[in-house]
C-alpha cells in the first residue's frame, strides 16, 4: 500500500455537530472508563460522515477527546483506506475495479465518472461528486457495481451499465435518492429473468446417474461372488528337543 498523507490544505478547526455528538456519546458509552481509546475508529468515522473527510484538526480533536497522543490517531487514519484524507464530494462514488467487475464492464463505469466528475479524487465543480477506484466490495454476483457514500449511508448499486450509472448520478444531482440494489430486473442475486425452481425430481434424486467404470475396480462378477472364509491351518507338532536314540 502506498503512503497516505494528509491533504495540503486544512481547515482551521473541527468540532462535532449536535447530531454527531449524540453518536459520539453512544460509542463512548460502549467502553469502560480508561478504555475510551477503543472508540477511535467509530469517532473518526463519525467525523468523516459529518465533513466528508478526515482533516488534521479532526484527528487532533478525536485524540484529545479520547486522551490519546495525536500521532496514534494519525496512524489509524492513514492506515485504513476507508478514511478520506482529502475533501470529497457530497456523494463519493466508489467504483469496484477488481476482476469480476472489470470483466463485466467496470471500465465503462470509470469512463462515466471521468466524463461527468473529472479525474479520480477530484471534486466536481458543484461540490456534489467525487470518485475513486476500490478493490472488491463483495458483490461479485451482481457485477459491475459501485458503492455511493454520503451523510445518509453507504449504498450498493449493482448490475450497472454506463446508462444506468448516468441515471443514478442525475437523480443524485437533483437532490433525490435513487433506489439502491440491482439496477436490472432481477431481485438481489437471483438468476436473470424468472427465478428458477427445481420441480423435476430426477434432477437431484440420482435416477439420471449413469454407471461409471473406474480404473482398477473389481468386476461386477467378482463383487457378487461370496467371500470364502479361510480355514484354520493344521498345527504341526512341536519338534522334540535332544534325544539319545
């Protein structure tokens, strides 16, 4: 992983909003006194959801709130790529570029983002959008897909084409919320078209199976022949020791 550095331009200060403060207190309440540092990732995430990214003042604020050295919180923020260290658009488009999505057309999705938003990491002129390429997001069966993150959540949009991604960006640009999930006719990850149900029992009861001749296997006749029990052999009389005859 390449080195991740803080953005060159930083705000003068940071403070949690009233709504964010409620979340901060909720997470701090999960840990006993003296263990507040365990909440460092949730608090950084709350800061990012509030501002769209994690600034240097936000890192210092979280560190002071948790009684941690600033450098410790900086280490966490720069290690996890889920934290944006530079300003992001109101809607961050995360395009999966891993093999399944790439084979299904992720390249066309990236072209849409480049044409409508600009280069990776750049915020659009209206401040509404930015985009990055990410590794596998775990929705390979519905490739290609993107995750769109904003203050309201982190939603998956799957089974995409260049046209459907453009339509989603149009909806977001109008201040509306597009329906997440597959953008095709199918539901979740079911097969395309109608759902498939196995109604023919012969498909799974083994009646269609054909006999298979395995190499070095015994012949059917040999397998059918009864097994003869071995008879105990007659014991020989022990030889006499010595003898003067």
